[in-house]
């Protein structure tokens, strides 16, 4: 049986003329932080003081004295970041230049000093650029010339901290006769039978050559086996009446242990285990009167995707633990997200990420790792990219949560629209990867899943790559130049990116910028705003709807409120156009450090108001008021639940002072997976341009409120409400904040982190009509008083 020795201890990092204790997995930045030789680059403007690290070469070393009676010993690195030369006892084992691959070296009979010498990522990238020629990109960093996490060189939400290190586990594998070199399960469903088609490859020692080997596979109580005389084979395992894996909200997520054993006459030689799930997935890209669709179909069910884009959860990715993955992905699931898109400027995530998505029913859209740049197709990159793709398609194939492979982020769009084509003057730029190499690899290794050449992508060069009527669309003109109301100006077939910025929670800012007098343009705030013209765009977004805020606290609240409203405007509009629009993937779920960004969960893991809005917007049932093409108002009821929805509706027209001027009831029936539109009776609709009237619609505990003008123009009374705090029996540090409205109180927000950095509230933005009461449960704040709660409450106020 194969023996494994983990190489997670005894490593040193060579720094100047000395040795520092090193972590494996780890990186230079974390080792320097642990040694007290680096100030936290996430605080203040310390990022600037860490720039030298990416410009240096670094060496990791340890001593290998692991003897073995086996015929063969392999040194395995699951991840080396990035360009490295590996030596053992003075013998060069090999060189690497790809962060995203696993490497294996034969070290049979070798012991002694093991050294991994990393070349500066800048030097590696610059040498490749000199060899291939320069190509355009959107950032002034050479990230497309090195197979390394692109965003480690900085992004419009992330710091510039390119690091080096042994970033994934290292081990020694001792084995004899043969080992399982590759196990690639293709999981399909035929009628009620689940099928696992196992593609196998073995590696043999000299004594194992030609020896018959038995491979046995077991899943769901079923077992099958075959005899391998050569080095490859296929084994088919059928599971009758297999329970189907469903995306969350559609059904359960049954997972089956799949065990593979390699043996010969002497016993077991090697084993392999994963969890699998049975489901089918298709991508409907058929044409209709609106253009070319992009609809995910799982187990025959057509889905409106309720998605969020995922970036690396920490720029220093070795700090992301399985527990942190679970926390963040659970936050996604609790916001009713059903798909996470792993964005192409990051990494192929750790196995734990996909395991947790399998369990939670979160579908995964996986980008291949190309983003916002023209990529040379010459060597040495081409061979690395093919090996990388084969490695990761094989590694991720078992996961039922993985539903889509995507070739790149925005590169096809960039070629057409961002001035690349004339600058390239015929040079390669990546098209051969996205339209040639990658689809061939997916078709060969994972034909059970669809592939799309890029995002955005219209399906062919017959249409503009970002044409909203064809395929996937990225909607960034609104954030960059317009008001969020203009999301209603189009109905894309699938919105794969759109977003609006806001600052992180106040407690996050205070931790990241201790002692700074916070202002939108204070030094630390500006350093933690990486987007081009970011603060001006935030201010313009506020100014279109509100009078200028009087202080930082008000600015902070309004910026977060506008973010939530902007995303709500887009999602409510696009969901109301199902099935023409088949999904939204908001940019973005998470952050990699404390920063003003488009995230719903900030860099310290705190939920912004946007997170709570996503929970409402992505619920199975959504109530919204939408302007119709003829200028009327429509109530749209969206039902993605499995059962019909038959709500009783109440429509009220009210004035700013709370006077009820019209009131009526209505009924509706909404079939599963469909929408229903009801025209608002003219007597209930506020007059066009009215600054005194608004419409409130209620249905089964859901509410939609429509104002004809912006808050800056509406005639609010100064909000008046009572606040009380009541204890929760056995609640410990949990209390309930009870707010009773005496006037209209719009977009009331309890910012719990203002009470205590550990405090959390269970509700986000609330709109209360006069006389209504709301209860917000707060945890993590013992001894909460009504006065403290009131100071943490914000709402829309008149000019």
C-alpha cells in the first residue's frame, strides 16, 4: 500500500543572511508577517511598503531524510507560486512556471537538503514578455505573462501583493508496483439510473510492468471491477434509482462516496476517494425572437440563475481555510444565491470550496484563468496553459456543483472594444485558447458539462461579444456613467456581471484605518479605493437621489443604501423578464481585503446592506412594481418555488404625511417557475412626477414601495419613531430592537457593528408606514440600550 509523508513542517525561508521559520502551505508575505518583519499590508497605506517583496527571489528549504522500503518515492507539490527551481541534495529535480498545476518529481533514493528557489514574479513575467512580445491589458502590471493569480498584481478592488511560496500542500509518496495516476469520473444520468464512467490511468514501476492489476469501484452500495493489463482503462458503474443532486432551492443534494481501489495479487496498492452527485446539466443557447438565449438546465429544469461572482477571499490566498470557505459560502447560500462564478483573475479554488458547494447546492461556474488582457499563445505559455487546463478539469470533474466551464473574463470583449485589435497588429491574443484549445480539452476530458468561450460572449463573432440580446452580458455602463434607474433600459439574455460600489462596514474601516479621522477622501480611505474615479462615482450616485450628506456617517449610510438600491433595481427588472432573461450574477459576493468595492460581504466578513437585499431579491418569491412600456405601473409577482403562489394583495396610495388616499385588494395566481403581471389601477398610481404620493403593495409578508420621484425631491416629513430594547429569554448577548414608526420611515438601517465590532443584525433595510412596528434581532452586543440602538439607526431624511 502506498505511504504518504506530509511535508508541512521543518521549512525555512531564506531572508537576507538568515533563516526564518516558514509555513507550508504558505507564502513569503505570511512568513514575514509571522516573523514580525512586515507591517500588515492591509492596514493604513502599508501596502506600499510591501512592494519590494515581489521584486526579489526567494528560497525555501528543508531536510529530507525519509527512508522507504518501497520501489519508488515521489516528491509532490500541489502548488508552487510560481517560477521555481527545485533541487534535492544538489541535484536539480526540475523547474516550474505555473501556480495552477500539480508537480511530481521522482526522488527515489535521494535524501538531503531540499531547496525551492523562486524567481521574482516580476522578473519571470518580464522575461516572458520579452520573448513573446508585449500585449495590451487593462492594468499596468505584467500579469498575463505568468501563470499566476492575476489579481495578486492588483485589481480595481485589490492590493498589489504578488508573492512567492509553496502555496498548497507538499508530500512524499512512497509506492511499489503501480499507483493510480489519474481517476476521472464522468457522471451522467440515464432515465432513473446514475452512471459513473471512470477513466483510469496508472503508473508502474519496472517490476509492475505488464502485471495484471485489478481496479475496483464502489458507490451507493454498488461495486464493479476490471483488470488492467495496460496503463489506461475505463470502468462503468451503474446506480439504479440514483437520487438526483439539485441546486439549492430546487431539491436535495444527495452525495455518494465513490471509492476506487488498485490492487494486484499481493494486496491493495493505491486508493482514491471522492464524493459525487448524480445530475444532468445543459446550456440552452437556442435562438428566438429576442436573440440567443443562455439558460442553464439542470435535471431538465430550466433555471433563472441567482448568482454572485467570487474573487479570491484573501489576496494572500494561503490564509483561506476550509472554515473560512464554509463561512463565506454559507453567507452566499443564506442570501439565496444559487450559483457562484469563480472569476478568471483568481485561482482554481481549493478542493474544500467545491466540496462545500456540493453540500450547499451552490452551482459553480468556473472560469479558466484569463482576465482583462491579451494573452500570448506562444511558448512557454501555451504548453503551460494546456497542462493547467488538463490538470484542473480532471481535478474538478467529480463535483456535481460544477455546472459550467468558461473560457475567459472579458477578453473577447476587450479585443473588439478596447482598442486591442489595432495595437496587436495580428499578434496572438488568446482567441486560440478560448475558441480552440480549451473547448477541445473540455470535450475530451469533461463532455458532461457545457463550455462557453467567454464572459461576456454572444456565441459567435456574428454579434458583438457584449450584445445584450445574445448570450452573456456585462452591464458596467450604468455604474461607470449613468444612474441605476437605467438598468431598466434593456433586457439582456443573461447578466453575468453588474454591480455598484459601497464602502465596507464602519467597524471594518476602523480596524483597517485605526486613528484616522474618516472622510471619503481621507488618506486611508483613498488608498482603500482602487477603482478608477471610484469615489466620484459613489458621490455622483448619491447626488442623483439625495442632497449632499452633512458628515462621514451620513455619506457612509447613503453610499451603502445606493448600492443596495442599485442592485435591487437591476435584479427586480431582470427577474421580471423571465424567461427572456435567465439569470443575474452580481459583482461581487466577497472581498479580499478591507476596501470600498462592489462586494456584498466586506473584507472582514461583515455583511453590507446589499447582502440583506440579495436575500430578498433572490428569494423564491419576489414582489416588485415596474414601469410598463406604455407608462403605466405593473405589479410583477415572481415565483421560483415548486408550488403555485396565490397571494392576496393590498394596494395603497399614501401621501408623505401618511394619509391614505386610495386602498384596494387584488388576487393573483402565479404558477411555479413563472411570473404574473398586474396593472396598477390608475386610481392607485401616484401622479407622474408627484413629490407627495407613493404606492405601497403588500402580498404574503412581502412589500414593494414605488415613489414617482427621487428622495431628493420627495416631500418627506422628518422621520419620527420610537425605539425600545427587549431581552430574549436565554439569549445571552442577544436582544431585540423594536422600532415603532410615527411617520413614514424609509430604508431604516440598524448598523450593528457601530454597537460592537462583533455585533450582527438579522435584518437590513426596512421601510415602515406610519403606525407599523419592526423587530431587529441583534447578537454580539451584551447590555444593549435603547439609546445606543437609536444612535446606530439611520434612515432617509428630508432635505
